[in-house]
C-alpha cells in the first residue's frame, strides 16, 4: 500500500494579525510546519500552534525562513551560508523549546519561502540548512522540493529526507515549480489537482507545464489552509487518496518503515 504525508504551513499569525485557518486544517493533515518568529509567528502563536498539533496527533515541524515580516519571507535576501545555518539553528531551537514543553518534539524541518526556493538549486545554501539541522538534532527529517539540491544536501549530511510535492502548483520540465507570476503556475481546478496528486503518489509521475511527463517522488504533499475553499480542498484530497488505497501517515512512520 502506498503511504503519503500531508503537510501544511501553520502558525503564521503574529500579534494582532490573524492568518490561516490552523484549527480547521489540523483535522486533515499529518504534519504541521510551524513558523518560528522570523517570516511570521510569535512566541504565543508558536506555543498555541504546537499545542494544537499535539492535541490533534499531528507531527510538529519547524518552518524557518528569513527575518522578513514585511515581505513574509518571500523576498530574496543576500546571505552567506553561515548566516543561513545560524538562522535555521536559532529558529529550530526556539520551536524545540515549545515542543518539549508540550510533551512533544520537532520531527521535521521545512524551510519557508525564499529560503526554500534558494535551496532548491543552490548547493551551498542547501548544505547550510542541512548542516544547521544536523548540528541540532540529526534525527530530524529534512523536507524539500522533490529531487532538489536540498534533498541531495540532506542525504549527503546523513539526514533522513522527505521529497515534497505540491497539489496546486505546475511543474517545469526540470522538476522545479513554475513561478507564481507565470500563467498556469497555480492549478485552480480541484479535480485536476487531485488527479495529479494521486498520479504523483501511485505512479511517481507528473505532467509538466510543457505536457511532458516527468519522474517525481512524493513522500509528502503540501496543502494550504488559508481560506475556507482551501480547507475544503484538503478534505477532498484526503478523501480521494483514501479511496485510491493510499494511506495517510506522518513522515516518521513513512521513513522508519
């Protein structure tokens, strides 16, 4: 039987700003990528989100990004590898404190936004992320874009890795995501998106925006829950996967088997 993890980026509210439907999305996912106070989130939100994850049996994961609240961590910032490593260790350590306090632990790390995108094709940035995680806890699973430099770096460093795919995004021929500003980058038809997810998991293939089929590995599917329609979409994806005989399981269970 095929197994896959469903992950979502959560805990991205801060102060008086409320973002996302975290409570609603928790019912359908197996892994939560929790903002660590850099691109979004704050100590109170981190604590609340970790507690929600624990109560729902959802694996706790760190979602470190650039210290860029204004740009939500999506702006490219010129950084050194050492800076990236320090950013990752700082944010991971903060979330570990909240996880320990809730009787849990950080199971995985998934970089956010521009940091994630930079690590897909920049070996130096990717290795800095992997080294930062390894120096804190070598048992943590590194989540990265399927078949990217981040996955390669994690493997070289000796970490367990999880190849991530996206339900509602189009792919280029080389396996990278089509930039959001380009036509066709985001798939709005839920039936098309769900069919693509099933194929990625069961056949390890996806149709690129050019029409060519490319190989892809799907250990975890990123789903979003920032509006009511998105939550409904996640519910539909989960139901479709179960109907296809795909088991929904947390990353640790998938990686340890």
